């Protein structure tokens, strides 16, 4: 399986606050139809931290079975503790996920040495490829470039998804790591920086906008790969406007499920304590998306 291209950070549909299995498969079909290159499940947009351990297992299993090898599935298995992360990673490997993504441990102020020990223990416990999920604004933990160089020495730590939005860090990291390990994967983790990260050598992007408009973000990537840079930049400008339409003034992440609802797909509310859009918010989002000729 190739880990390159556009990987939406798939949402988790809910019905009466329970994982809606039927809607999850419907959503996966929508993304596959949109020609995405892979799936990044149980990340931020998938509300991974808000799911129980058993719910996470359910989402991973349903996704792997339903996708059935059509595109790669990277399953989110990162938990606060190394022990739980290993357990969930073993499960993802057992049911056939193509890789796991492991968020840097959060809540506690972890040392750089603690980060290395965490990923090394996970890597020693499974054979499945591991992708680091780097999101310092949410975890409070930043990986230093020197630390990433050490992590890249671990054979089954295959790459990183960077959601730091720190372009200098990304540039430093990709330059340093690729000198030692040319095959190390770098994914952009911000819709505002897909084009920028691709020009710096990224393999692809984990795009929240692609959760709703997969065809647009996939086109951005494909045009870039063809060398049509002006067209790719033009689409990036559009993605930036969509990102703003989904986010500005709304509760965190509410725009994604709201926009899907406006596209005719109701995948339920966000899980508490996150808030979904109310009727007024949906009307405003509809106005914004119509202004962008998206509805």
C-alpha cells in the first residue's frame, strides 16, 4: 500500500450518541467515490479521543472490512498511555489495518526522551507501519527535529502527519530526516498548507475539507503531481476559502458534519462536550457554501 495523496480524517457518525455502523459504511463509500487515496480514521475529525476503547475497535474493524483493500486505511490508535496504545495497535494489526497513526501522548508534559521511549515500545510490539501524529496545539507536546531523527531510525515508524502549522519546523524536519531516510513519509495536516507542504516535498495531506468535498482536494493533489502548479495553487486558494467557511465563528469542528448535512448526508451530531451547529448556524453555513458555488 502506498501512503501518498489525500487521506481524509474520516468522521464518526452517531445515532442516539452511539456509533452508527450503517452510516459509517455509507460515509466510507462517499469518500471512495470521491477518489481519495486513503483514509485516516479516528483522528481529530473522527472524534477519536471521545470514543470508548470498544468503539474505537468497532470503527477500525468496520472500516477495514468495508474498504476491503480498495485504498489504505490508517487507523488511529494513540491513547494517553503506552500500554493502551499498544493494545489498540495490536488490534488494528490483527483486523488488517494497513498502518496506525499514533498521536503524541497528551495531557502530561512528556520529555523528548519519553516520546522516543513511547514510540519505540509501540514499534517493538507490532509489525504494522506506524505514523506519528504531531499536533502540538492539541497535545501540548512538540517533537523536536532531533527527536524525529531518532524516531526515524525505528524501521516500522514510517512517517509523520504534521498538524503544527509551523512551516519552518516542517521544512527543517523534512530536510533533516530525508537525508538519513529518503523514504520517510511526510503528510500535511493543515488545509491551509497543502500546496506549501507539497512544494517542500510532502507525500500528501490529511485534509478535513476532503471529509466534505473530497473531489476538490483530490484535484488539488492531482494537478500538483501533473506539474500544473498554477491550477493547483488556484484550487488551494479555493480550499482556503472552504476552510474558512467551515470554521469561522462556529463551534470547533461543527462545520464538517454541518456541511455534510447540507450535501444531503446526515451523520448525526458531534459527541458532547463538542457542539453541533444549530439551525441558525446551518443557515449561515449554507449561505457561505452557496456563495462559493458548492451547493
